[in-house]
């Protein structure tokens, strides 16, 4: 039985859900497994309660009551994030005018304080220096170069002097390094384990098939080159050919971004840009930020941003973390 579970074949998200339900029935029929699951859940509940109390104390210790009352913390691109001390800014996509979480994940959008689209070139409707902290996770890679520059300048404007920005995005260095050394398992872990998007058994893939799958994912992580409706839309075999035109994989990603349609992305909100530490640092410097530093998962200099229930929850093993002061 253990061997069979270790080698489970999952046919996409639906297969994952089916196996999960089967596992529930198995647990319900085993008193020993049920006790272990209940004990694990109870421990997690106690841990969450301790975390809630600890981080609420952080807010109370670090900020005056009148400061907390005005909610001087902003999460841009919050997804399902909701916190009593935080304000939220998001944008609407496509003809159905849905927020990202609604459009891409089918999850009801949390009540939003500001609807703002950096593509518009218009400032977010809030006064200068209003916020003490701005947090933005996996947002900037959805913007082209000019939009990203405007976005960073707006974040700088919105922060009080000395305020903190924390930016999280896919780390292009990790993707480039993996592709260059043919570390296909870097990509397969995301495609098969995290998202169940890859339905084929990786053990049955030929070397050519592995390369095609990973080439497609490599390009779609930073561009629209595989997206339907984009003027240039490549099939997996063409993705390999496109990449092999370049001696420099960063130049490849830059060209892929240039070939991505702004009009298409205004509707779909996919990734169209790449950043590594050097590129994001230069963009932050240009926007006027100071004390720019690389951070790590839950390693923020701002204590309230070290709460794992709310922050750094997306693809931490593939992400770049940067912070700076306004």
C-alpha cells in the first residue's frame, strides 16, 4: 500500500481532488489515522492561535493606536488576502471586469479599498506618504518595463519617508540556471506537484518531450509567447527553437517580453516581464528607493511582514525577495 501511494499518478487537478477524497475515506475508516490527523489539525490550530496573538502584539507594540486606526499598510495585488490593519489595491481584468483572483482562480475577491491599474498611467487615489509599509507579491512581473517603472514610482510616492516596500516576484536567476543546466525537475516540481498541470508521468517522457515541456513553461513564466491570441504564439517544439536562437537566456526572456501583446495582457493579466536581483535593484534605485537589500522567505526587516499566515505564501522556493526604504 505504501509503495502504491508513493508512486501515485495524478491526472491533473481533478485527479488530485479525487485522490484527496479517497484519502479522506481511508482516514475515516482507520481510528489510528483519524487520531493522527485530528492531533495534527489541533496542533496547527493552536499554532495559528499563538501566531495570531503574537503578530497582533507586534502591531500594538510598533504602532500607535491612532496609526492603526487609519490602516497605513497597503497590499497591492492581494488575491484573497484580508487583514484588519491593511488596505488593499487591485485591478480588474477583461470584459467580465473581474479581479485577478476571481478570473484566474475562481475565488471571490476580498473587498478592495482601491481599484488601480498601473497600465493606465494614473496615480492610485491616495495622498503622498500615506503608508508606512507597501507589500506586493507576484505583481510586478505582470507589467512591461514602462509600467513597472511607473508602478515603483507610485509605491515610492505613497510611502512615508523611511517607509518600507517589500517586493516578491519570480526569480529569473533560478529559472535561467535550471534551464541552462537542463534541470528539468525544477520545472516539473511546479508543473506536477504544485499545480498538477502536467498530466503525463515524467518517468515516461523522452528527453525531447522533457525539453519541450520545460521550454514552454520557461517562456510562459515571463511572457505571452505561448498564449492564445498573442500575435506570436508558439507550440512547445517552437519554444525550444526560439530559446536556442540565443546565447544569453536573459536576452531570450527580454525578447519574449517584447513580443508579448500589451492589449492581450490587459485582458488576461499574465506574466510579461522578468526580474532578478540586479534588474529589480536597478529599477528600485531609479524610482528613488534607498537601502535596497535582498531579503528571503519570511525574513523581512519589518516584523509584521514575517507572519506566514499572510505573507510570502506564493511559490517561495522560486521567488526573489527585495526590500527598500522610501
